């Protein structure tokens, strides 16, 4: 599934995104409505709000695309 956010950002499963700029999260799922993404931490941020391997669901507008997979 492809998720379009504000027409300029498109997220896909496998894309790498960041919440605060020092972390990296891999998108592992997008729900059918497109309003939640499941993300897995692959690089812990400087403030340690997640650990490598942690998975959570969150709203996509909190994230910025880092790179495509």
C-alpha cells in the first residue's frame, strides 16, 4: 500500500523515516485507511525514545522521509 501525505510525500512499506532527525525507522506496515503506520526502530535516537528492534504504530505526519528502500 502507498500512503500519500500532503501530495508531496509518499510513504511505502520499507521506506526509512525519521521522527526527530537522529533516529531511523523502517515502515513495516500501513493500515487500510492510511492514517497509521507501523514502524520499526533501526537506529536509536540521541534521546533513546526507542531501542533498535522496537515496533510501534503512529501517525505518518510525525515522520519525514530519509530514504526509499
